[in-house]
C-alpha cells in the first residue's frame, strides 16, 4: 500500500472514532439531563405535607409554607402588628402544645422577635389610634413572656394594657372599636380585646385591681348583648352606634341592619376564650355561659341543613348573591366544639359542630398534589363606615372580596380541628 493511501485511511478512521466519541458523550449528557429533570419532577410531586397528619397540623404547616414570616401573614408585603397574626399564632400555640413540634414554636417566637424591638417598642403599632384589633397579637406575648422572661415582651404588654386603660367608651362604659369609630361597639371588638384583657389580668393582677378588671370585662359582654341582640332571632347585629349618626345605624336602636356571619363568629370565640381566664367565682361568669347557650341556639337555627355550613348573611340563605362562607363557619364550629369540651354546653351540640366541620372538609377544603391545604370561599374583609363607606347592607356583605386561605378562616379551622381531634 502506498504511503499516501495509508495516511488517508488512518485519518479517516481517526475522524470516525472522534465522531463516535462525541455522539457517545452527547448521549450521556442528555441522559444526565433527562435523569435530573425526572428527579426534579419527582421531587416537586413529593408530598410536602403528609396526608397522615391531623388537619390541624396540615393546615398549620400550609400556613407556614404560604407565609414563611409570620409578620407577613394576611398576604402582606411588609411586617405588621395586626389581629390576624395573633389569631393564626394562637392556633399555632395550640398545635405546638399538642405536638411539641419546634417548627410551630419557632414560628410564634420569630413573629415577636421581629415585631418587638430591644426597647420593647411594638413596630407598626400606634397607641393613639386606640384600635381594639391591635390587642389580639398581645396573646402571643402573654404566651412567650413566661417562657422567655424577655423584658422587652413585658414592656410591650404594658403598652397594650395602657391602651385598654385609655380606650374611649360609650356613655355606659362600652369600649369604642377604634378612636375614629366614635361611639361604636362592634362584635369583633369583644374577641380582639377581652380574652387578652382577661389573660393579662389573670397573669399580672391581684386583689381589688383584678376584680375591677374582671368586672369590666364582663360588662363589655353585658353591653354588647344589651345593644346588639335581636330578641326575636337570638342573633346579634354586627355593630351599634350610640350616637345614631352613622348612615348604617338604625335611628331608633343604633344597630347595623344585618347579621354578618363572621361578626357572630368573633363573638362566639370571644365567649369561649374569655371563660378560660375568668375565675370560677367571678360574678357574671354564669351569665356569660347563659349568653353562650342563647348564642349556640341562634347559630344552630341558621345552619344550612344540607351542608352544615353557614351563609355570609346568616338569616337570608335564599337571597341572590348570598353564599356559604368559610371564616364564619369555622368560627362557629370552633366555638360550639370548645363550649362542649369545656362543659358549657350539653353533649348534643357536638353533633352540630361535627356536621359543620364535615361541611367544611367536603365543600371548602382543597388539597394540592404536594399536600398543601387550602380553605376556599373566605370573605376577605368587612366592616362598618370608613372610606370608602361600608353601609352594612346585604349587597355590601355579599360583594366584598372572596378569597382562599384568609387567616380569619385558617386560624379558626385549625382550632376547630384541635377541639374535634381531627
């Protein structure tokens, strides 16, 4: 063979080998990419939250996943001291007490650590607004202070107590809901203020000082019953304006015109939670339990028989636009279940609570492939007056934003799940 031919053949073989090596490497790399992509898909589809956990843990873990920073609960861009944080963290406290899972305790602590400065100042809180809503997150500090003994938490608690001492009142002693909502009591305010006030009193006050505070707490329930109760149905109106100046206020009674589900829910939770801290000997305690009995019967009378849920406007189920609402339904289930567990209501009311709870699971709970739990059909917010003006009409309540996973629903759902051991 001539030398030139041999050289040509050798070069050709070399080129073929190199091409085969290149293709082999490419195939291997493609296999690696495919494998990595498959592993990524598998990881994505893995259960983030196990379906074997109780609903209370599943929802609490879902909340932590949705809002890794508790200071940004309620879909916030920036940290805020607000009642929704206190509500969900009250639920987190109870899940932690049940499970001893440190993730829940850390979630609670990190909120306080973020919102309370080294000097005990509460970030984003303004005492001058005299807003009862802002007292709710004080429950977090009442829980943490005995455990940590951090002085800054005690200073912040004393600031919140000072707000109570200076809160504007109606002529007969009812706390205004906010300084700018003059002469008004709302059902919401009983839940925001009274369990905190009672817990604080139990922890820090003694003798005549404690007795005076407990009497004041009971008075708030007496006054809301006096001014907002509809004796015919047993339901309570959302708010009462002593001055009758608000456009939403009945000129004779001062009450708002409708029975809003969540307002009634706040009130029921206020009753069952404040009783945790009122002394057994407290004058008026039995009266509060009687209010709870009347409340439970009224709530049952407007429960949807088919689903076990409750409507946004409680007493008008067949009216166009009304809908089965999640936050109020969860609150009713929690209040009824806890009332039975604590011995305030007979055992038969537990059947009602269970029916309502099952209604939530069947109609309002959605679970994602990764185990994340969503609560649907939550009224985002509703109030009275303000700007733009909220007139408390039926049309107003049913046309407010509806969204999933509102903390005013997820928190009570978690607590209801614990009471029913679901």
